[in-house]
C-alpha cells in the first residue's frame, strides 16, 4: 500500500495513527522531529505526509521542508491535523485515503 510519513512529536499520537493507517492498508513511517525526518522518509519518497500542526517550534513544517528537499519538491500530498485527545482517527484515515488517491 501507499507509504505515509506521520510527523508528530507525541509518540502516543503517532502510535494511534500508525495502527489506524496500517489497518487501512498503509505502510507507515514515523518522525518525531526534524532531526529524524530524513531517516524516516527513507530512500523512497512517502506517498503522503500527515503533519501535526501542533508540533512545537514549527518542527512539523521543517520536517515537510526536509522531506520535500530530499525527494524533489512539493509533489508529495500533505494532510495536516491537530494532535491530541480530540483526534478523529476515522476522519484522518479518510482524508489520507483521499489524498493518496490523488
């Protein structure tokens, strides 16, 4: 299935999203911060980036910038979300499916 890079500083949020995405057939890579984003993005560009806009100090946008630099620009779709207790996983997975489908 499509590869999704989940960029969120909260490990519990990443874990919840990973489980939901894997059940939906996605492959998942995780990045907790800008420093781990390049290793997490791997040699193959992710098909989609899920970006937690609540990450401190704009780390989420830095992750996105680094992934785009490494893999050739802004062709990778991005879905933003606000991590936390109110995260609607069903809606997030639906948005990921729509973005991955183009």
